[in-house]
């Protein structure tokens, strides 16, 4: 693949960075990293440093890299930087010289009290940096949290294309494995169907970037891997699955009902629960548009459940996805202390979210239906093919016989 295409996302992100610095009147963004230690490196530069290195972006649009001669080749070949400064000994002397020439009044650093994805500068390196620049910089150090969160959250055209591709492959895998499922299989056996399809499509799980199973939950509803529980006729089973494509991920959940012998459709109470989940997703989606707060979207789904006499959602209605299945930034969640400021953030065009208002009832009925959407200029666009009907698995008489023989053994 051409180098220009490999680093297209980073070009788009660096452009966003310059625009943000100008908007906030910050002279320089300084990223200090080694061994890829800062979590923003894959997103912003796509290339890291083995030894200590520095990436600088200025509001005038300059993009500079400071690194050892060993690290320089990949950084130069990326074509992202106007100048690559190489040192053979002291990074401190080189950094002080470069910053002194730029003479900024305000420098943004990756430090944050709440958002781990914008907190890439350790306390030790922060002290080293202040000492290194003490003779050339008497201005103000500020946090990059606000604009770095937006850079990560507002997806570029290329990023959305990558996410859409991950979504389509995920949906194709779901479509295939639903034809192979049957009662009598364990959670692990059901999970292995997804691994087989990952191999076929030459992709990996978006959660851990390996050929691993999705979350498969017949019981013990939690974030965990599949176990040895056998799926019976009449069971509801949750599948939560992600695929990674070009560094970007999907995050789609579906809940499946395994019909009992003689049933042609699920019981009324299960169908009613699915209908409630479907409508809660609709109400949340109708709230999504630029300027709306995350908690306002969450309230639309949460209040709808309460109006039906169902229990409140036990966590957020949705979260951002991108390079990770939980991509930080604005949260479609309630104003609970544990979520900090994330639910108070404003939605902006280009943000990509899951909508997953889970429903857990005391009678054992549990549902997670998770859609992926992108915020548009005036609303929302579904990236997933929306699930409008309850998915159920038909058990034939032959399968029922095999199932009875299996559990009797």
C-alpha cells in the first residue's frame, strides 16, 4: 500500500490538531513519548519512537519530530512532518533549542485527571520536561484534554470508512453463525463459530486484536468470555462482538432466542421485551444531533423503560467507538458520579456511538441490542443494518434428539 494511503488518517488528524490549536489560541502541542508510551501516538502520527522522542504541532501549522537517528527513517518516510530533527546524544539539548526558536507562550501537554486516553505524559517525564525547558520557556503549560478528546472523537472521512467496513464484516459473520447455531451447544461452542468466521474473513476481534471469541452470555451476565454452560431450548443468549479493520472497530450485540420444540415464535413476554428495547433505541437515536448533551440521549431511553414499568438501565445507553470499542470522549450516559464529566459533553458531527439500552428483568429475561451510528449535521445515520425483528433459532426434531442425547451423556 502507498505510504500516502497508510498515513491518510494521521494527515486528517494533524489537520484537525492545527485547527484546534488555532481555535484555542495554543501556540504548541508537545507530545513526549518513547516505545509508543503515549496512547495518542497511533492516532496522531502512526509512527512512534523506540527511544525518547518528541512530536510538535504548532498553531501556524508546523509539524516537527525530534528523535534518535535510529528512529528517523520511518518518521521521515511517513511524510507527515515538515522537519525531522535527529539527535545522537541529548534529546534535552535538541528540544530546548527547537522550543527556544519557536518561542511559544502556551504549550499543551497530554495530561488529564479524568480521560486516560489524553493522559499520556507521566509525572516523571513531566518533571524532566519542565526542567529541560526552564531556560527557554516561561509561559503556561495547559492540558490537551479538550482538543485531543475532540480529535479522537470526531471521526474523519477515512476513519468512518474503516468503521463501516468493520461493521459490514461483523454483520456478515453474524449472518453466517446464526445459520449454524442450535440448542445443545455450549457458550464456548457458539463462540468458536465466530472465530472460524474471523479466520475466513482474515480479521481479528476488535477487543483484543486476536482470533478470540466474543462475549456469549446465557447466564451470569457480565463482561466475560464464554463458558461451558449448555444453551437449552427456551434460552435467550446475548452475543457481543467486535471486528477490527485497519485499526478501527465495530461493536455490535445481538440477543437470540432458541425456540422450544413446537414453538413457531418466542413467547409474548420475550417479544414484548424486545419491542421495548427496539423503541428505546429509536427514542435515543431521535435525540442524537450536534449540540445535544450525552445525558439527554441516555434519558430518552432510560425514561422510556421506566414509563413501561421496566427497571432503569444499569449503565450508559451508549459509548463512542473508533480505534477502541470504548473510545473515550462523550458518553451517552446518566449524570452519575462514576461517569465524571463524560455525559455532559456535546455531540458533534462525525462522532460514532453505540446505542445499547440494555434490559435486565427479574424474571430472567435479558436483552442487549447494540447498534452503531454516526452523528450527522442534522441527526444520525445507522452504520449497522438495524435489527427490527427478534432473532430466533429454530430447533428441528433431529437437532432436538441430538441435544437430548448430549445432555444425557
